[in-house]
C-alpha cells in the first residue's frame, strides 16, 4: 500500500516551487518591460521618419526653387540681350537711319 500513496511534499519541495514561480514572474516582468521599450522605440522611429519626410519635402522645395530661379535668370539675361538688339537700349537707332542721314 505504501506504493499506492503519492509522496508527501516536503518543505524544501514547496520552497523550490516558490523559487520557480518567482523566477518565472521575474521573466514575465522583464518581458513586459522589453515589450514596452520596443513599443516606445517603434513610436520614436515613426516620429523620426515623419520628421525626416518633412525635412526631405523642405529640401526638395528649396532645390526646386533654386532650379527654377536658375532657369529664369538665364532667360532674363537672354531677353535683356534680345531687347538690346531690337532697339530697347538705343542699339537699333543706327539701323533706322538711312545712309544719307548717317553721312550728314
């Protein structure tokens, strides 16, 4: 009959179970902390990505403005040159006079 009865738990067995549960609880608490830290890191990552997108848009706008102003400047210079040829700055005055008028 002694073989049919379960062994009686000793005090040391109970202490081992308590230690195991404490260890498991510590691991669970550590996992919770890590999950919280990972969630914070992901939120920070998304925030930084949004900031980078805004900065990239600002950079693109600035570059486009510079490119546009660079294109307009040569166009203005060419129109100024063309304007001087068509008589805006008095350059055409010789072309409108006859040869007899120039000789006098």
